[in-house]
C-alpha cells in the first residue's frame, strides 16, 4: 500500500512539473530540439484568458463522466450507457479545445479541414478533374498537388473526399442545407464559393467525420481491453485511450481515423488467434488494407502484428482463452496467414486491376515525396531522441510511465500474458520507427495510430498499483490536465487560411424606408441618397433574412432617359469587404457608395437603379414582383 501511494505521488508530481513546463515554456526543448529556428518545432502561445472557459468546462465534464463510469465498475451496470456518454463527452471536449484558438468553433473547425497546411486532402480532391482518370494517373499527379500531405499519401483519402462531393451533388437540397456553415466561414473565398454547393457541403462532412472517429474510439478500446486485460483494468484502459492528448488535440484530422482503425485491426487479429479462424484473419487483413490505402505510415502496423504473433508463438504462450493454444497445426497457420494476406491486398488489388496502378509505384512515389519534403531537411541525430520526447508529451506521462513499467515486468515475469506481448510488440514498433528516421518531428500526430496500444499496456500496471476507482480517476484527471495545458499553451494545429474580418460598419438611419426582398434572403430596408456636383452619395440599408451561398454583387446604375448607363458602382457591400455570404441572419448592413458623375453629363432626367447579381454568370436576383432592379432615386440634372 505504501509503495502504491509513493507511485501516486510520483505520477502526480512529475505530471504537474510537465504541465508547468508546458504552460511557462521554461523547458523550451520540450517543443523540439531547436525551437524558434529553421528546425521543426511546436509553437508556444498562451491563449487569451477569455478563451479558457469552454475548454475548462468540457475538460471537467469529461472528467466527471470518467469518474462516474469508474465508480460504476464496482456495481457492474450501465456499461453501454457509459460508453455512449464518454463518446459524447469526447466529442464536446474536442470542439471545446478548438475554442482555445478561436471563439468561433465552427470557423476553426471548417478552416482546419480547409487549410492545405493542416488537412491537405480536401482541396486536392475538389481540384481533381475526373476521379477515374485521376486514379489512373495518380502517381504522376502526386508531386503536383498543392498540399504536402496529399503528395505523400495514397489515394484513399482523396477518393473518400471526392466521393462525398459527388454523392452530395446527387442530392442538391441536402447539399444546400449542409453547405451554409462552410460558405459562411469561407465567405470571401471564391475558390470555394465558385464551386458546386456539394463541395461546401462535403467540407462540413469532413470536418465532422474525424471528430466522430475519435469519439467512437471508446468502443474498440473497450472491446480490446476486455480481451486482453483483467476486469479491474478494462475501464481504466478505455479511459486512457480516449483521453490520449494526441487523439483529442489533433482535430479534425485524418490521423484520428487511424486510432480506432488500428484497434479494430488488432482486435480482429487477436480473435483470429484465439481459435485460428480464417474469417477473423481476413477481416483483420481487410481493415489493414483500408488503413494502408489511407496512409502508407499504417503499413508499420504489420510489424506490430508480426512481432506479437512471432513472440507469443515462439514462447509457446497461450491466448487469453486457455483452450486455444498459439501453436496451431501447420494447415491452420497457412490458411490463416493466407486469409490475412488476401485481406491486406484487397483494396490495392482492386486499384491495380481497375486502374492499372501497381501498389509499389504508389509506395515509391509517396516515400520519395516524403523524403524530399521532410526526411532530408531534418537532422536524424536530433530527432532520434526528440521523437521520444514527443511521445512522452502527446501520449501522456501517465501512459508512458505505465507502459515502461509493463515492459520492465517482461524481464522477470513468466509466463507472459497477451498484454505483455502487446507491450513488447509496440516497443519494437516504436524503436524501429524511431531508429529508421522515417519520421523526424510531429510524431505526436504521425504516430497516433499506435498510441492506443501504449495506453492499453500501461493500464495493466497502473490498475495493479492504483486499484481503487478514486486512484484511477485521478490518473485520468492527470491525462486531461495535460491535454488542457497543451491546448492552452501550444499550437498543435494551426488553421493557416485567409479569413474574412468583419469591417467597421457605421451606425446610421435611412432617410427613406423600404421593404423589398431580393431573392429569398436579401432585404432592402431603407436608403439615403444625397447629390452634389460631382457624385451621388448613396447609403443602402440591407438585412440578411437567411444564409446565402453566393457572394452576390450590389450594382448601382445611373441611367439616362433613354435607359443608357452613364455612371455606376458595382461591388460587394461595405466597400467590397462584406459579401452577403458573411452576413448573419437578421444582421443589418449599412452599405455606402459614392458614384462619380461624368464631367460632361448633359442635362436631363436620370434614374438610379439598385439590385444584386452573381458575378459568376451575371444572373440578377429578382424581387417578389419579378423586377431585377428597383428605383431608389430619380432627379433632373440641369
């Protein structure tokens, strides 16, 4: 008991010191071997205190649900309800942590997916001229993509993004409803706004999918923990997985898809080992095929699986079910190995046979691009050590300590349990990846796919030394505190994208009231027109009735008695800074113009017409009476 308390104090004290270093930046080398230089590093930026409340409340909510679920372990009920509550709390926490970067979570969410530097798959997918021909020419296209991420990856993520756009294009009403959040966030971005509505709708979908994947990781984590661990460690293991800092912070990014996928791959593989079922092995291989088709980095999971089965087989260990030894007849070994291999090759074979692209061409091109963009410009000897520092920070100190302790147990403990072999296999994978130098920096994000295995193994030792639900709740609290500190002090994700800044709009009252609706969203509520010798000064008062998906242009046309155009000013409202895609429902926009009059303007009657048109095709918005422009002023020039 005294030893367990000592471990508790050490974990609390060391985690507190780590959090202090992160918040104060006293130990700058936590962020990289040479912060603030040309070498890669994590930026440090303490967020304004006004951004702290929602992340703090969401962290407390996640902690509260975790405590409740651990307390229920002693009563053995409401397991499923707890899993769903944890998934919901995880989703809320991911969104709240974004609030540290932006008070508008919606804008931050959309911009992170849209940014080529942060996501990197959405824009290249939208720019593909044709999906079929692009897949045929994919190796040649890879070096030309605007995003570095797309240049190094196989086509899986681009296919998924593009198919989402193509599917939504078949349902225009649904696409229009889904497109508003993305269009409002990117309200001055003609790259997006000039594309079909389905593209904006797909942007919202791909802002949500990674968040859901991270939240739903709780289920495969729980299922696998039940297979590998004793009953006292299952819930702790589940909580350590879903509170991994990297899983919560790198949102919404494709790497969040790989954590649950890796868990499912190992779970199906392990169940195949229990009774040497070729069906489970084939399913595991099929999931592995999907993982590698999304990212070449996931190929290294084969090393973990191979190390696990090889070590356990050589040692004569048994699976958790004692009646199923890990020493099958040769025919079963051959059949199950073949089933996994066929599953692992499935998507790559379909791609090869359907589009004529051999897998090794994708491997060669992707790895070549990775070497050009990353490997050869970062120092190997530095990252050999600092990759491990990144693991410590983004997997969490509690997890790293627990994982290390389980590894040390394998030196003397016999027989080794499945979780010990998982720890050994994960350590082999970690060391090989580190020594290979393939990844140099950013491994807190890049290696997320195997971080859940660190947490599962760590839970075995942590549950042994911290058996009470209160002690285990405290461990989860340490993980959450570390995550919160990283969200408030570092910048794991930076949405690099040009965003609209609301201009200063003067307060004014119209001299003439009006109530004219253009289209179904843009209402003219009044106007003021003043005339001098050189210009017409026009102020239009607009109100947005609902969101719009097109950045319509206001036109002010001065016509003579013959209907000929003699002067005009056309632009987005508020001096071209605030198109209606940026407006909020019910927002009043004061829109000022100064229409210069020609020096040789002849005497006569002149009419000022105002309306809206789409600059992409010239189409004008109509009023309820079918007019494409209205008269706001008429005067006689003498």
